[in-house]
């Protein structure tokens, strides 16, 4: 890094001389070479003049490893559930009936680290947050601190009765992408496994009688979940699907073989 700064400074100071000799503007260009040279990537400093580039120096071989804080992979979609392999609820689980278009999934990632093998292939892991919101149809309230998922039926007619879970999500992503097209965009395909750790459960209810009412508890959600995901996009936008292999609720504390599927649009590869 020290050599890079010194070289850049020298070139910057001498650039006006070139400009005066040629009577034309001279542009200092610093680029990261994406072509491997002797199995090492390099940073190249060049001076551009009269439409031609003259390589001055080539320094700092670097690996493809990176660690960074990001704001990426914003998911916004629908959250649905499979009850014993069917999207139709069994009669015993009818209390979990939801409003389809208001049961949503939202999430994003704020950290990632990985290794890029070349311009087309990368493996990375990361960390983010993920919410699933069930918009319940029935006027029920789930109870806190119970050994199993327990609810009471209310006489209140809720305008909103939302039952939510929040997880820390940790994906392992395998990224495949194409060359830049004429617009400078790539086609991306990312897939891999994902695990999650429960942060909290939440109920948000809105009614004429009580106004807004919120409460938090684990509500018997599974403390650990695992699944797989896939993302397909162009440029910075795309679509995603996520499916979790274990039950939404902890073993023996809620409906058995009740699994979550989420899909929708995403921003920020």
C-alpha cells in the first residue's frame, strides 16, 4: 500500500509535465487488473494521453479474499407454509390460517466474507436479519412463556393481527456470474445452504378497542433453523426463493411438519 501511494504521488506530480509537452489533457488512471498474471492479480497505474495508455508500474499482488460490511440482498416477498407437505392447513392447525398477500418476508445482509476465484465464481458467507410475518385471520392471541404453542380466542375484532419471527441468518453462498454486457451489467446466480438463529418472536395487534398492542416472546418458534436458498438476478435486482427443512416451531411445542417457504424480489447482489 505504501508503494502504491508513493508511486501514485510521483505520477500525479509529474503528470503536468506530460500535459505541457503534448499540449493536451493527461489523465491519471488507476485500475485493478482482473486478468491473472503469473497466478497473481495486480494493481496497475497508467497514464492516459492522446487516447493511449502507457503502463508505468505494476505493484501489489493480491488474493481474492475479502471481508466487508455491506448493505445488500434486500429481500421483500411472501411467506407461506407447508403443513405436512400441503399448502392447505389441516383442521387441527386452522388457527394458523393467514391472509396470503399480507403474510410477508423481509430480510437483508450486513456482513460478508469470501473468496473470489475468478471473475465468474465466488464463494462467501455472511450475516443478516430475516423476518417472517404471518397475518392471522382469526382473532386469537398467542400466550407467552408456555411449554407449547397456546392461544386464546378474543372477542375483539382485530384490524391487524400479525405473528412474526426474527432470525439472524447466516448463508453460505456460491455465486456464478457472466461477463459484463454492453450496459456493464452481469447475470448472477447465487445458491447455497442457510442457517438461522432465533432472535425473538413478536405479536402486533391493532383494534378499535385497544389501539396498537405489541408483545415479544420466543412463542415456541424453533431456536435454530436450516434450509437452502437460490437467487437469480441481473444487475442489482433479482428474485429469490428460500425453503427451510426443519419445522417453524420447536420440536414438540407446535404443529409438526409445518415448514416455511418464502419467495419474492431482491435488491443488491
